[in-house]
């Protein structure tokens, strides 16, 4: 189950680090939501953020593609490097960043357009294709990657909001995958899904790992244990512990981590 | 409790347990239920009162106004005598135009007298002048226009539909009786006797009056000729311009305020001012329009363009408020989804937010326009109440700058005239105005249905 090539390999080189965060602080107005977070997110790895509600894990996730920019009161300081480039540099356009760092949200939020248009939207606005057949291709491969193709291939022109919850979420994953991101952020992607749909999405996450780095926020520790190779535990805005998933769940160093995973806090 | 069937005797005592029986209503429940019944009764009463008022209003308007669409009309042959209308005898329209309506009045009068004599319709002691006076003062002008438009009619005997005077029309509609006619200098009892005989002979009939809808206004002495055509065109022109001005400005302002503007004291100030502007009495906008558009900018008064500008100022706050709430109603998850796949702010707004807000925006805009269409106050101040008899030009020939009136103003000006025939026309114009508004509201509903999408 725990296929963790990077974590077992002690010699993690600089090139394996996809995102490097140092001293990240987030304030919402007066509230200090995230305190001094240092994390290295590895390429082609699933990293899980766990912690009780309000611990700052979603906040940190949203820093990684600058979705916090849309919150007027949010202030982010510190350094987040994507492939060695500071994503909070003045020259960086968040729109361009978000094409590289895709996101899947907690609640399935397909556009009220056809299934095809949902997936094709990203490639269209980023000008990834030159012809209709290329676009068809991207839509098909994205839907296949999201394990949705077989269910919807005969009704691509039907509206995406007519799908079931689990299908909608996989459609959202297909939409995020279609822009060929390098990192995929998932904010509690299974919280609105039933166990069967959850299992499908988890399987999917494991497959996506071969193409890019996946960061997933989850409330379910079982899920973190099942899908991730690295786990970060957040508590009250602090990054308490960040290690291999196996280590976090079997041999945590911090007593707070231990109490959380054994169900005493949170 | 676990096995009721085996211990039936235990049931009554159990159900009267700590919290009382479920089969009897507790005092608190009773008062809660009666409060609910009272509330429902109030609601139903309010709706009944509203519907009743609406029904009474519609009933009175239709009762008073529907007769305005029918007009007592004389139908008889008229000899277009060349000796009168074409003295030069060459059919030159320029020369024929020198003959005034007085000449045509003689044609109409003479022909009527002759026609009655042929049919043997007479009233004792009635002079020819009294017969010719029955014809509307407006009829010669219409005949003149008809002949000038088609000079080949000269010398022919043509069938003419001529209105009778407003009093005789009123007699046919039951507004005037012999008692009143005896005291009225505009009509005589003999004329009413003659009217009865003409009706019997089929010469005088009540006919649907298109010129009430298409014609221009007429002076106090000729209520039978008054029409609302110019007011109708003025209203249509104004609504068209208001739509063109309001929709882009209103939608752009709303999108900017809702999606782009930073929230600070300045945008708060703007917000408060928009709400305040929506509450400003419309007459104030009229004064503003008079001062700015007419006195300062020098635009012509009575022009639909000026009316539209004033109404735009007045309607914009309403449209902005409606549009902003429509934009706000779009779920934030859609914006996040679009931003998440890397859409820019503007792409997010134009690809996703705006299409979803469209039904709300259109409904708000059309309802705003509909209420603006019924606006009278500001138009009075910019001179749209003027007596206009010439049709404005086409929309692309500067018609927006030509003097025109507006339907609600026409209603107002007719209602303020003395002759009851104008009151009837006032109600008739209200019917047309209401139909206009109903059409706008229905189209708002249809557009809403058409654009509505689920998410």
C-alpha cells in the first residue's frame, strides 16, 4: 500500500523538490492564520495535509496557487518557490501560475456548461490547442485520467451539473488535469462524496502521482494514510510535523501529532 | 412499552406520562397553532385586498376607456368637385394645395346634404348648416390630405368615412342626452334627432378608430380627432434609448463594483449614493434634466433624447441595484472554479458570472424600464407635455431630437382637459400604456425562463 520511493530514499536531491516553502505566514486581517511554515513538496509524490478544522491547512494549500489573492483581507509573507521561482514575486501573474498549479475544491463545482466544455475550458483559455481534434484529444485523455470517460463518452454535450456528486468531482479533476498542471492541489476532494466515489477518487490520485505532484488536504486520517507518501500535520496555524506518512502514523515525534492521530485532539 | 399488544392496559397510563398525552393539544401548542392560523388569514386577506383593488382598477379603466377605441363615423359618397379643389384644372398638386380645408368642408357638407335628400332623411325645421355642422372639424383636413396624395380622385365620387363631432359621438356613447344638448352651444336637439335617423339609415355607425392609436393629438374643440400616435412613438423611442444607455452603463458599473472594486470608504460612499439616488423623487431628475441637458447642453426641449437621458439617470440606480444582486447570487464556487483553472478575472466574469447572472439582470432591467415607461413627472419639466401635431422623423433621420410626447404625459394632459370626451380618451390611453407594460413584463419573464440555468 505504502509505495513511497522518495521517502525511503534518504538522498532527496534539490531537483526532486517541486515546491519549497520557507517562513510562510498568513494573516486574515488581525487573525494570524498560519505561522512560519516550512515545507518541501516533492515532485511526483502525494503530500497530505492533516489537522483539526481551522488549523491552517487549507489556508496553506491556497497559498500555493495564490487563491488567497482573491480574499481581500488576506496577507501572505514568506517565500514559496515553485521550481526555484518565487510565486509571490511581483512579476508573477497568478493567472499563469494557476495554469501550472491546478486545484480541485471541496465541493464539486462544475460549470453549468456541457461536460465537454467543462474540460475544454482550461485548454481553450490557455491556448493549448490549435485544432478541434487536438482539443477533442485533450478532453478524452483528461476524462480517461479522471476515470470518467467510460461513463460520459456518449453524452459529452450534456450539462456537467446533471452528473452525480462523485462524477461531478471527477469531472472537476478532469478539468484541472486538462490544463496539464505540474502540481495538483486538492482541498478535501472527497468530503462531499460517498465511500464508493471516495475510493474511485483515491485510486485516481494514486494514478495521477505518476504525472505530477499532488497535494491533498483531508480530514480523514485513513485517507491520508492510504493515498499519501508524505504527511504534514498542522495545528493552530503551526506546522507541527512533516515527515513520511508511515512515520507520522506509526512513530510520530511530536506528542500533539500523536494525540491527533489517536483521536485525543481535533 | 416494548410490547404494546401484550399489555394493552399499560398503554393509557404510559401515554399520560411525564410530558402529557400526544392526543390532546397542550396550551402552548394551541396558542402556537392559532398564531399560525391568524398569520395565514392575514396573508390571504392581504392578497384578496390587493387582487380586489387591481380588479376594480382594471374594471373602471376598461369601462371608461374601451369606448375611446370606437368613434361615431359617417359613411357616405362625396363628390370631389374639381371646380372647388382644382380651380386651375391641371391637377398640379402645388396649386391644389392652395385650397384650404374650408373648400373641402364645403364638399363634405354639400355631399352630405345631397345624400340625405336622396335618401329622404329629413328632420323638420333643420337647416342645411345644422347638418353640415355635425361633421367633425377634422374631417375636411383628412379629405384634403387624401385628395392631395392622390389627385386622380378629382371629379370622382368617393366613399368617405368622416367623424361626426364629439358631442354626437358622446350621444351615441350615452354621455350626452337631449337635456344636456339643449343647454350646449356645440350641439342642438335637432342634430341629435338627425343622428337617430342617420343611425337608422345606416349612415352613422360606431367604427373602430385606428386614428386614436396612430393619430396625433387634437385641439380642445375636436376631441374626436385626438390620437396618441405621437405619444406612442415618443414612448417607444425613449424606451429604446433608455435601454441602450442603461444596460451597458448599469451592467458595467455593477460588474466593476461587485467584482473588481476594492472595498474601502470610497466604494462604500458610492454604494450609499446609489441607494440614495434610487430614492430621489423623479421630479428632481426632471429639474436636473432641464438644467443640464436643455439649458446647459442646449439640447432641444420635448425631444425623446432628452427624455431618455433623464429617465436613464432615474432608472440607472434601480438597474445597478438589481444587477448587483443578480451578480452576487452567482455562487462563489463558480468563480473559484474558473480562477482555479487559470481564468483571468475578466474571463471569470464574462464566461461564467455574467451568463449566470443574465436572467436576473434582464428581469431587473426590464422591470426598471417598465416603471420608467410610466414616469410622468420629469417629462413634464423637460417639455414633453407640449401639444405636438407633427410626427417625429424616423429613428435614423434625427427623430430622437424631434418634439414628441409620451404616453403617461398624454394621459395626464387629456385628463386635465374639460371635455368629457378627453377623459374617455385618457382612459383609452391608459389601456394602451398598461398593455405596453404587460408586454414588457411578460417579455421579462420569458427572457428569464429562456436564460435560466441550473447549477
